């Protein structure tokens, strides 16, 4: 007869993987808008400088999901999600400070 093996997936690991995927998606969405803003790939005249401030909203939620996934299981992917969301979270501040220092506006 056919025997089915039981999978050893616990609910926590499935939730952790979901949190990691959501965290990385919340990192890539503002990153795509920022790259588009800096290199003008697709012209978005109506939202002007708003893509620079998207990480303030998106990356906060990304950090939340990454930290929850890190509490479930400490993994390289969760640590990477925390780092990339943290770096992108401080990007608007660095962008504005360097713009003021370099251009003096």
C-alpha cells in the first residue's frame, strides 16, 4: 500500500516564512519607487518626491514582520530582512541631509 509521510512543518515555521516574504516585499516596493525616482525610468509627475518617503511607512511594517519572524526562529533570512529594512528606513533622512550639505538648499 501507499504510505504518506507526515510533513514536519510546524505552524510556526509556516508563519515565519510568510512573515519573511511579507518583510522582503515591503522592502522591495519602496526600493523600486526610489530607483525609479532617482533614474527616471517611468515618469511619475503627480507623486514627485513622495517615493523618497515611502520607506518611512513600508519599512516600519517590514521591520515589524521581520522581528516577529526572528522571534519565531533565528535565521539568516530574518536577520537580512531586519538589516535591509533598517537601512532603507534611514535612507530618506540620509538623502535629505546629504542634499542639504551638498547643495545647500
